[in-house]
C-alpha cells in the first residue's frame, strides 16, 4: 500500500469569502465572492462554477460577473432547491466552496464584425451578463448589438437598472408575460420581439439563454427569419455532481453538458431538444 | 396628402394585398385617434370595428378583481386590434385600450363582411392575413400559460 | 511430430499445483490476490488466501432473472461469471473525496488521504478485462484524470482466464471482447479440456508476468496444447447463449427515441437499477455529505448511483426523466449507442450480468433488437 495524495484534487473546492450580497428580486440574489488564489483559471462568459455550501451540498451556477474584473467571482442565484436556497442566504463575510470554471463559453469572438443578437428569458439573463459587459465595452467590434429580454412580470426583471436609463438601454428591449397599468413597457412573449422589423439577421450570431421551451421557440423564430441553426447558440442545464465528465449525470444524448456544454449550437442540439425526457 | 389607401399600404399587415382589394378595403376604413387611457374596444361589446395601429401604443387586457387591469399583450405600429369581427357572434373577447395617444385606421366590420361575402377571393385573401395573427396570439397565450419563468418553470 | 513441436517462450503449461504456487508468489510480492470464490450461493470476487478457495467443480446456471450455482465438472473456472465485476476495485462503491472543517470560522477543505491497494486479479474473464479498457476511456481520457483509478490500475496485476464454455446469457462474441483475452493482461490461463490430468496453458504477455511465471513450477507447452486452446475458444464462440446484433445499432437507437417499444419494456422494468450495479462499465455516481463525529466537519463522499434513480436528473424544475420509459431508454441508449459517440467504443462487453440479475428478466439483447425494428415485434 502506498499513500497517494492529490488523487482527487479535481473535486476539492477552494474556500472563498462572500464580499457582497445583492437581492435582485424575490428569491434571486447576486453574490460577489473574493476569488481564491488557488483558482488560477480565468472564466470566460458562459462558463460555470460548482458552488458548495457547508453541510448542504454543491450545485453548478453560471458566472454572471464582469469578465474584465476577474478578482471577484459573481453569481446570480435563484432559490429553487436546498443548495440554492442556502446560497442566497449567505451574507458578506460568510464562506463557501468554489471550483471551476468549467464548460464551453459563448462564442463571442465568432460574432465579431457581425450582428450580435442576445435573447434571454427570466434568470437566463444571468449567464449572458458577462457577454453584455464584454460587448458593451467593445461595441465597435460588432456591426450591431441587440438584446431581447423576456420575463414573467415587471417585478422580476433581472439587473433592472441596466435597462431603463442604463448601459443596455440603447440596445436592449424588455417584454413581460403580463403586467398591470404601472408598467410602461412591452407585454407579450419574448418571441414577439423577434421580428424582421427590429433585427438584422443577416450575418448574425444569436445567443439564447432561458427555460428550454423559451430557447426552442426563440431559436425557431430566428430560423424563420432566415438564420442558420449553427449560428444560434443556447445554454443547457442538467444535473451535475462532478463537472469533470465522470459522474455521468449531465448526459444529454451523446453530450456531457459539463464538457460539451453548457453552451452548444442549436444545430448541434435541436434534434435532442425535441425528445421528451432525454 | 396621403389617402387611406396609402396608409393601409404603409402598414405591414395588409400591404401585400393587390391594389384593387386594398381599394375595396379602404372604402370601409377611416382614421381614428384614441387619447391615452381611452378604450378601443370593451370585452363583450359587439365587434363592429377592428383597427390597424398606425402610431402609439395599445394594450389587450382584462380586469381581474384584486389585481386590477392585467395587460397580456401590448400592440404598436402595424399591429391589429380585434379579430372577433370575423365570425359570429361578432363579440369582442377582451378590452383594448390606448396606453398613449394612439392613431389607427378604423374599419367598419359590417361593411367588410359584406364585401367578403360578395367576393370570396377578397375574403380568402383577408383570412390569409388574419389567421397568422391569430395563430401567433394563440402560441403566445400558450407560452404565457406555461409560466416558464415562474416558480414551477425551469427558468 | 509437428503437433508436439515446442512453441514460443510466451507459452507454458502448469498443473493444479501451479495455481497454488501462483497465489503464493503473488502474496509474497505483496499483492492482495482477488479471485472468484463461492460464498452464499454465488461466485464472487473476493480476496483469496490459497487456490483451494477457487470455486473448484462449481458451475453457474444463468437465465433471465435467475442465477444458481451447482456442482459440475472438476475445474476451477467452470462457471461463467458472478454478480460482481472488477469495477468496484477501481471505482469503489464509495470513496472519500474530502473533508471540510468550519471550526475556525472559515472553511478549510482537505483532500482525503487515500490508500491505493496493490491488487493481483486472478481469473479475470475476457469480458471483464475488456470492461477495464472501457473504464479507462471514462476515467483516464476525460477532462480530469481520475487519479485514484489511474493509480489503482497501474498498481494492479492481471491474470486472465479464457473461457472454456459459454453461459446461456453470454454474448461476448457479439461484442468482440471474448471468449479469449487478447490484451490487457500480464498472464492468461486456459484450462485445457482433455482426457489427461488437469493442465493449464499459460500465456505470458508482460515482463512482470514472465518474472512471476518463472517462480512457479511449469513445463514446456507444445503446438497441440495451443491448438487445443484455440479449438476450445472457437467452440465457445460458436455456443454463445445470446447474440446482440451491433450493425447499425448506434444509429438505430438514437434515431428511434420515440419508438413505442420503449413503453413496452418500461411496463416490465422496475427501475431498480440492478443492471447498472452489476454492469462492469456503468460508472455513474452521486456525492453526499456525511457529518463527521465533530459537528463542525463534513466529509464528502462519492458513491455509486444509477441513471434509474429519479433524482439522477433533478434540476430546478424537477426530475427531467420522470417516466421509467425515459430512464430505461437512457440506460440502453447510453450503453449501446451514445457510449460510442462519447468514447469510441460500445459500453457493453456482453457479460450478460444485467439479464441474470434483472428481477424481471429483461434481456438487453432482445430489447436492443426491438427498437426501431417493428418487424422484430411479433
């Protein structure tokens, strides 16, 4: 027998301290965490981390911070299960475990010089925020930039200050599924805003993130406007325990979402998304 | 000065109809303006008119006690207000209201129904313009019912 | 006589006492010798002290949903296989990953100290040997190498045993993994079926294997010993109890996800996950936190899981694979189809364990033949 250390380091988190907690809306919180020195790899927009809460468990959460400010790790989390519920209750000074980044990034470079169309639904805006940060600071690199965001109602608009009067106002449009008269904006589903009148789909690259139903309908609306499936990208969500392609849980047809995803071209996954309970 | 025919052609929905049909349709139309907050149609009223929005913003909504007026669709330039005029009992299903000053072309439904009855080609051409709008609204309604961003959705 | 010509140095012959010597030598070399032995009515891998613990004169009878051991024959490897494969030695049922300590106010993660044993596996069937090649693809060619698996694999010594009879549920010939081991072993053994006394043909594949064989009592092997072994192998290949038609299978399963046949098998499937536990290549796991005796510490453990469990696919909206149909489909499609996309090989070695140990006797070879083949369903 020999004692081998370092046999499983890939699955050991680094301890990290919460610096800031911001409530976005009901049960949705953004945490800013000090980046541990041992996490040496910088994240790319679209990638995710595994976040661990002491004694509760570990889940995959997309990066939603600024890709140029890598000293802080930022995640927007919605309380839907026991780990995410514990995460949103963390306060500044509390500790958590982090490992990552994992997964495929949004193909932002592929969109350079072209029309970039970003379509987000609900909390699906969070994994796209790093893209919006990066693109906003280099607008000239793209021919045009459009952001279409659909959410449930005016009280659940993520990063609301970025839209009205904020840096995304000039290229972003919001629509909600329903509203009362206090709301001045659009009401209707996100695909209502995918129209030839407002989007230039020629030489365009589209990035879509949100519930699977919303991504399927949005991608198909873009295809109806003449876009090719391989120029449309979606971000997938599956159960994950290891994030290093060994627990087998995140399989989606032939793909491991932790390695082949979360970002995949619609052409790659279109057929699979149509299979119920895959 | 632009004629009503010109205005119809400027709106996406009907512009591809052939000129003689647009001429016929425009005979049933006139300009209308709704002040912000004014009702364009009310739930349960006879569907005597329908509208093509030229400028401004309107809503489709319903009143829910305790929640007030709930908007489920906003409409703007080029959008259609009212499809209930097409088939009996010609009764409006929901409230439509101007959210801001709204300019529209108002069509006399009775006039148009008579033209369609007399000229089935026109009727068919018009249905081919209206059915996609109806399908689109139905699809949207189903997605809204699914509440995909809600607590039980996956978003 | 040409039949009695000596053959290459990689072949030797041994008597029954050679097996005793082999185990002794391996134990002297500090190996934990793991081999088949009878226990509670099944033949399972366990640590062996000497060759008398091998299942001499025992064979197994396997049918869909049934397994029993009875007396028959006089050799050590009359049986085909038992419910345990080698998987658990390289990919343990549970494995401590790390400990987190919150007693100092902040969190401190400490990687688990892991002892990597030094195993010598004696009597590995060719199908089980092939399963290790498949697991290598999973754990050594991934994003991160599973270093426990890697160390354990490197530390181990492999003594294969070629099959001299085929079980009713065997289909290794279809999967091209047997009945004779081709690579991946240090030594392979073939029990020769002849009227002579008990003799085992030894094939030496590695230097490590040679140095071990040199320490035991063996004699020269001849051409006719080798041809007898080959005849046996050909006979076993011809008498496989099951056949799995693999031609076009990968495409057929992926393209027929909505075939009604999935619902048919789902009516029988209990989603118990037995097939995934006995499968030598199923590798899926979960993790769990265990409170340690000190309540400011938790241990993280990696444990076997199954794609048949409902929470396997849990995401924010609930479990993605709710129906038993979708879970059986995932298992079969992964094993025989998407595995090829992922790792370049099928995930099935044709051992037949999933058929024997399925409580309702679902037969993977029959189900695979039905999907996308309406004419196959009478």
